[in-house]
């Protein structure tokens, strides 16, 4: 059954049932990081905006405190976050509370019987998990460290048992170490102890406390990132796991909810790589088996599920992944939309000087996952010519347009590999800078001299070279006898004739600018052709797509022109 729509689409958000019976949704990610929050009222089936958080964040946690307030912790914003905020439903406002001792996302937060909140593990840096844990005391608004887990974990689960202890299961440890191990936290001692391991290593799985006091763990992904159908039950009285029936379909980044009947509803998730599903299944503890139930109206992953006071389950957000959203409804429009979006993301990641480093890394990887998905889609199409069918195959002009469009829609393998390499290199160099193994200048050199766009599309070339040499000369310091221009020229692999080094930068900038003018003319002409084609009769026009083309031409070309003007 469909209900009201949120004002903002989002995934990787939180949804918390308030004491009033309403649901608070916080943050998340669309194509932008979100701080906005909304309230769902089941009595009217309507959403209303409420105050925004102080920080944008996703992959954070939200915990209902005994006071009725909501504690939000960590996540990823413009950086890995340690900050925390508290929402007061009586005022509809947020207030800042003490920050955690460690920044983290993909962690867990569990309300203990004492009213305190236990936070465990999570991502500690760009590539590793941590084992430390912290306790939040609402009476003081302060955090304190407690015992550390035996193993670092992220993408794990934490479940409050009837004994008041907390069971942590699976996840991913350091680097590529995937876990089937489990641990028990005892709040009375603040210490962790190992318990029996699951049969399968799992990450992005779910763990649900059953009415029996046992814990059902469902699906997820294993060490090879194969999506799982298996399920297991943990019995705290014996400390052992038992394998139960498997789901009919694989689920990862799904939602699991204990129903009033005592059964468990699993909804959506990925059934294969970046392929969300509508499928829902129900587990019956009395039989240990799963049965399919009605599908959701929309395919979802990275969504949230909340059991309402009525016994109904509210599913919010998620949908298709952020990267998959780049694909559009019709095949002809998919390629066009990917093409325009990738150009925007590449400009943001590697060309726009105002982009902070964390956003560069984010958008660099958006281009990687988008291009992977695009390549997979192109391989799936049986007859690539069909996606560009202009109707009249005897019309020479239409066939020429079709050829131009086909050249434009298809990335070369070199371009695809270039996107992958640049994203990996950017992340690796950023890590080395953070670890102080190399100077910060290395980031500037790489970012501003990268040729990520080069040969990605036949008619649009990288504009990064236009500004790379200027910025290298401004920021790249040398201690030897070579001049900055000489050093820059060698670093960029540019061959210069004798006697021209003194005027090297200005001459090259002028050459770049002449080339830029031609490329911009080509880009504008190319998009005008696209627009004309989409406006042809019987083409199932998309107002959104045409608007996207206009926005690309205005925003991106203005941005490139501005960069060119700086190099005159």
C-alpha cells in the first residue's frame, strides 16, 4: 500500500518511531548530502518538514532515548563525523551534544537497559574499521570509552538481548578481512567476550531479536561479495548458531522487521550488484522457513523500515542506488543522461577548483560506479543500434545523426580504464597525504594535471590541462636549481623548444584556450543535435531530460569558460 511521499528522496538515512507514533526521518543521500529531516504522521499519511540537522550526514545512526528524544551519531558528511545531535520532538528542534571520541560511520548504536547508548566499531578512516566502543550518558550528555571488541568491525550488526547484553555479528574488519565471528558485550563489566561464530561470513546483513529471545541473522554478502540467501539463528542460552531455511531470493542492504505476529518481514535490498528488488519475504520462527509475500511497489535498497503502532510497516526512501539513478527510464534517454551526468561529475571531481578533497573522492567514485553500470548495460543490449533508432533508416541525415550519437554514447575501453585508475590514484594519494608519507602538494599536482576526461567522449575532451600547469606553477615548490616552469614542464611530460621556457606558461595557455574554444563549440553543437532529436515527433519526450541538457550547457560551459578566463 502506497502512502504519502517525502519531500526529498533519500537513501542511507534513518527512520525512528517516536513516542507520539510519528516517524522521524533524518539525513541520508540523494545526489547530494542531506541534513534535512521530515516527520511522518500515520494518522494523516502525510509528511511534514522539521528542523534540519547542523551537519549533513549519511550512514549515521539514530536512537530513541528514554526521554523521547532522538540521538544521532556520526556518519559521513563533508568528512567522517564524530559529531552528535539530539532532536526534541516537543520543540521540533535539534541541539548539539558532545562529540564521540572517534569519528565513525557504518557503526551501530544500541540503547541499553540503563538508558545509555552503546556505539560499536565502524569506519575509522578511508580504508579501515575500528574495534573501539563508546557509551553515551544522556544524563550528562557526555561520551566515555568502554571495552573494545576483539576485532575491528564495520557493516556489522548489534542486537540488545533479553539479558541486557549486546550481541555483535559479522561485518568487515581491516582491509579485506570479512567476518563470521561474533562477540557479546556485558554492560555490567564493560567487557566483550567471544561467542560461537556464524556458519557464513556476512556484511550488510540484518539481525532481528525474536520473541523467543533468539536472534535471526539474514542474508547479506560474503567475502567474494556474493549475495546470500542463507539465514541463521543464535540462541543466547547455549551460545550456539543453528542454520534455518534460506530466503527464496538474495538480499543485501535490505530491511528486516519483527512483526506483531512474531514473524519477520524482510523487504527489498540488492539481489545482485547495484540491482535493487521489490521482493519481500516472511520468516516464521515456528517452522524455521521463509515464504514470499506481496512485493513492494518500488525496488529499494539502502532504505529503512519502521514498525508503526498500528502493526503496519512503513518503508521509506532507498529505491535504486545513487549510482543507478544516473540511468533513466528509456534506453535512448539512459545513455544521454549518463553522458551528461558523467561530464558534470568529472568536472566536479577533477576540474572545479572549489571542490573539497572529500567531495572529489566521492564524485570520482560516482563516475567509476556509473561507468561500470553503463558498460554492463551496453553489454546487455542485444542490438546497440536499436537504442538510437531514429525511425527512417533511409534518411541519410538521420543516419549521420545516429552515427554521431552512437559515437557519443559509447566510451572507449581506454576512457573507462582512465576513470578507474584516476579514482584509485586519487584515493591512494589522499591516504598517503593523510598519513603524512607525502606532501600535500602531491594532491594538487595529481588533481590539476589528471586527464580523466581525455578521450572519454569523442567530442568533449578534458579541460583540466587548461588549468593544471598554471596551478602547478603556483603551488609546486622546488628546492633545486630548476625553475618552477621547468619542473612543471617535465612533470607534465611537455616537450618545449630551446629558449621558450621563459614564456612557456603563457604560450601554452593561449594554445589551450584556442583548443578550448573549438571544443566548446563542438559541445554546444552536439547537445543541440541531441535536443533536436529528442524533440522530434513520436519520441516520447522527457521534460526532465531536456531541462538537464539546458542545465548542463549553462552550468558546465560557464564553469569551463571561467577556468579558461583565469588562464588568459
